[in-house]
């Protein structure tokens, strides 16, 4: 059972107010005891934007900021946007539109620079980047790493977190070194869709019981997420918006009170600089 003083944060989900469930998903989350959300903009092409330049991403970012503001009004805590360019875009640009990997990287980097404007102005919490989680050519891999490293440079300048969409692995020590080389502390780099054990950067653990148990037993900083995609064409994809509150209740039943505090209070503060307790106004 989640008590009224326990913040419950889903660290990575998407909301589509125009084609998906949108605020209905937020209401489901809140009814189950969820209090805080970090909302990632959907891939630009899912919102009908085929970007040729950084400015083309602006409408995607602004629509995300709008839905996040509306979501905050329906939560006992609040929601924050994290904005960026999905790493899978490199394949759309190279394989479908015939651009070179370098040309694709330049478009994606310029999109990140536009996202950084919103972080600088206080309208977004952090940046999203990464690299493909599937096999690509060496040239595409190198271009993707260049985009990700640019995100680290921007994150260092802004002193903000960078969420990564990347391949399944438990070892991101090299990526951590790249972040540190850019001036971004490695703990401010978050691996979205992570398992319970991760070396180098902060794991955002998919909220499945086996992964969470590993993370809780490990005793290291971690976050919890669903990666809810809010896509009516993929209604069963990934995890639903009720999942994180349900898993928090399960963790508490299993005696993992410390792990719940780690994931929903301590790690968000260290990674993002947010206070989920001070922003919680749920009635007892």
C-alpha cells in the first residue's frame, strides 16, 4: 500500500494528446497512486514531422511541453518534459531518405540544440539522445555516437541530465567516460529501458518484478519507468501507465522501503535536481 507521503515517479513515458490516450493515461497513473512523471517527446515522425533541420523539431517539443503542463494539473505532484531526438531517426534519414550518416548526424545534432534552448529557459528538465539498439553500419554507428556525445556537451553546458535510448547492455562505462570527458557527470546520464544491474551510468529500470528485485537488492541508485508509448496501434506495447504505482506497492510489500526511496526521492534529486517530496501535495 502506498501512503500519502510517498512520491511515485515514472521516469520515462510518452503522451500523445492527439492520437493516443493522452491525459486519460495520466489519470490512470494518478488513480493508482502515481504522483510524478517525466515525459519524453515521441519520435518526431510519429507526430508527422519529417525533419530536415533543427527548427523542424520545435513543434514536437512545444506540443510535448503543452501536454506536460496539462498533466501536472492532474497530478498530486507534477510532470516534467525531457526533450530530444530519437536515435532511430538516423535510419530514417539514411535508409529511407538517402542522406549520408554525417548529414543525418548534423540534423539530429541541430535538433538537440533546439531542445537545449528549452532546458536553458527552464521549460524542460533534460535532453534525450542515444544510439541505435539494433545493428547498423560502422558509419551510422560512428555518426550516432557523435550525436550522443554532442548531447553530453550540451548537457554539461546546461548542467542537466541526458536520457539515453541505446542497446541492451549492463556495461556503459565507455559511455560514462565520454560524458565525463565532455564535462557531464556520469550519474547524470540515464539509460532508459535498463535492467536491474548497470555499470557506468544511472539505470532507469523497466518496471518488471525481476528487474526491480535485482535493482533493489543491489542497493545502487536507480529509477523506475514504463516506457508507455501511448500508441493506439500498439495498445499492448511495453508497459501501461498503472505499472509503476503497482510495482511500488509490490516493492513496499516485499520490504524494499529503502529501494523505493532511492528510486523516487534520492535518485531523482541527484540526477535531475528535482525534489519529489517538496512538490508532493497529496492529501493524507
